[in-house]
């Protein structure tokens, strides 16, 4: 009798657990790499993105969503719900701190710059697993070679752990974890990274469905990060579109943004953004000697053909990513999961102005060992001008082009500047949220969310909707509390605002570039240059600097930035020798 009672209790408990987890939504987070604010059709772009546009039509578009200014800090913030320096990745994924004077034997003097997720943070996967979730990740990791996805809560992973750029035609750049797990093989000339990442993501979904548990899937596409490479069918017709040049493309994008209601009717188009100063221009390898973007009409015919083809390849890369997102959506529909899956699509930063010397000759290591990354070589390619028969080969196997600052400026329409900087072109990105069962299909359908939101909010949102408990400790180590706030109240807010979220203080730092946002006010600077002050309600394009006329506000917000920077391990900041 006791045995029967125990068996009955176990079955009953199992039913209760299954019932509880069955009601929890699945979560799909899709992160693009270096996508500009205006690239998607639903954000004013001319690039073909029908699948993402359909999510926007049936979901929410955030108009003031912020990331960090660069790939790995943004990924650290998204995964942990902390500011990136708190998680240990204030710069890139190598231990920057030990390279500078006063760092100490192990760089302990600069804890915000260790180059890998530290013991004071947990990932979304680590938090959701105790709440009954299966977890998987595919694509770009880039938050520390030693802190692999399977060490940080993900059951399965396919993608690249180290390195910042991928040869999309080269399968040897990818790693499958846990080691020895099943993975797909590809015939010669059949492999393309965006497709392969999606192939494995679909395999992970099929495997996770074998249990009744809800799931978390995190996909970090390599698209459209340089080198820009595209399948020919994805870039069909784009060369003709971009032969009209970036000046007309910017004007067209702005007009569509206003027509859709994405931005206020009175928004002006900013002047063509240079790379801010000669040092940065040289370091980021501007394709022009002075870092300025010329008018399209001033360029020679052969250079215009070269640049139009670069943007065509980039656009094809975005279309290819959208095509693969369509495969994911079809799979969710076929399995009856689309309505109760929270889908979040975003980019890691604004568009990238870097030029070809960053397109290194990529020498992949066969079956790379996690922790070693990829040998990306050191032989920089020249600023090649593609002509004649070479032009159609751009972005195909063996070529590693970038598209340069002129097109990056267009991709960020109408904002100023780029990836690396705290101005809107560096930190403003799309965010599409789609979850029909959240509040009912009609409430979410096609609305704009105007409330400022941030990467730190993704963790809080996932914890909220999953009914998970964020830990105070992990493996005997104290964990920093979440910095963000749940976006759930915005999902059913008729006016796209939430009293629980606004006004609040948000702040940024990368490579000395700084910014702080408090309510409608934003303070921002390039490196050690003087602070600029903008009213984001009337001047989000950051054209009317009010710093000189409001010195008290500048002093107050600057002091708040210093306090934030000390609290979040931005300061002390290592200084080069």
C-alpha cells in the first residue's frame, strides 16, 4: 500500500510539473550582428525582409531600444541582464586588463575588462533551467573562449565560440558542443553559415520537443557582420537598387519611416556622418583618407559600381537571414508553437563603418577546440577596387569585403555615427517582439513601443514570463542582481508606455566613448571630448547640442555617469601605455 501511494504521489507530482511547464511560453531570441537601425523593411529599409516584417505587423516594434556599442559587450549584457563591465566584458574577449600598467599579476585591478563572463553573473539559460526549461544556442557566442555555452546553461550549441568574424562559406569555423554530439555534414559548395546555423537550430528544436518542457533557443547569426558574403539568389536585384547611391537611399528610408509613424514627421536627416576624428578614422580604417563620406555623385563611375555591389552583398546577407527566420517560423507553426512563443529579434549594435583591413585572410582551424578560437591570420587584404569580371565575385567564396562608412551611415538612417559610439547610430537598434498569447493577438498587433528600453531588460523579461527565480548565488558565489526591468507591461500597453519603466537612468561606455540617458535627456561624448547634451523628445538625431546653455544639467548628469561607472566596474578603466 505504501509503495502504491508513493507511486501515485510521484505520478501526481509529475502531472503537476508537466501542467505547470506546459503553460509557460517558449522563448526564441534572435540576434543579428551589425544590422543597421533602418535596414529591415518594417524599419524603413528597402531590403527584402518579409518574415521579420510579418512579425512586426503582428507584434511590437520598439522605436527606442538600446544595446551596447559593440558585439561582445552587447552579448554579455543580453545574456546576463547586467551592464557588460559587471559581467567582465567591457572591451573585447581577451583579457584586456592584464595588458596595462597597474593591472596586477592577474589583471585584478580592472575587473570590468577581463574578456570573459565572470563568476558574478549568470546567463538566461542558467536561470531558466531550474524553472523547467530546455535550452539551446546556435551561432555567435563571443563572450569568452573559456566560458563556452554548455558551461553556461545551454544543453546544446552549434556555432563559433571565439573570433568576431566568420567566413560564411567555411564549415570548419564551427564547433558542436557537447563534443561528440550529432551534427550535420555538408557537401562541397553546399555550406553557408546562416543556413547551417538554422539547420542546427531546427534540430535542437526537434530534440527539445521530445519532452513536455518549455524551451529557450538563442540564435546569434553572423549576418550581416563583415566579411559581407551572400548566396547569389538572396542578393538578386540589389545591385540596381544601390546604384542610385547612399544619398537617395537615406532620403527614401527617412520618408518611409515618417510615413509608417516610426519616427516623428519633423525628424530631419542628419548630414553624412564622418568617422569622428583622425585617430579613430585611421584605427577603424575608413575607406577615405580623411574619414569623411563624400556625396555619391562626386565618386568616379568604377568606384560607384564597386560600392553599390558591396551594399548589394550586404543586403543579400540580410535577406538570407530573413529567409532562414522564415524557416524557423514555419517550423513553429507546423508544431503549434507560434502563438505561445515569445520571439525577440534585435541587433547587437548599430551599423559598422569598418573597412577592409579588418577583413583578414581567414585561415580556419579544422574542428576548432573550444577555448582556442579561430586563427584569423594577420595578412590584411588591400582596399581592393572590384572591376569588370571581379565585380560579380564580391562576397563569394574567397572574397572578404566590407561595405564601408558611407553605406553604414545609410543603414543607420536617420541617426548619427556608428558601432563603437554612444550616439544613436551606435546604440539604437530594432527590437521586434512577437507573442500572440501574451495579451491577445489584437492588442499586440502592429503597435509601436516608444518607451526607452535596453538589453539589460531581456533577462528580466525572460525571468518574468517564465516564472523563474533569479538566484542570489550560483555554485557558492554571490551573483549580482539584475539591472533591467521586465518589458512585459509594454506588451499590453495601448500607448507603448509604462509608468514602471520611465523615467529611468541608462548608461554606456566603450573605448572611452560615454553616454547617459535620463528621461528625455541624453549626455554623450566621443572619448575624452566635452559632453554633448540633447533633448531626445525634440532632437533624437542629436543635432542641437544644449550643453553650453544648460551647464547645471550637464554637471548633474555627468556626476551620475561617474557614480554609475564606478558601481558597474567601468572605472577604473585601463589606460594604454
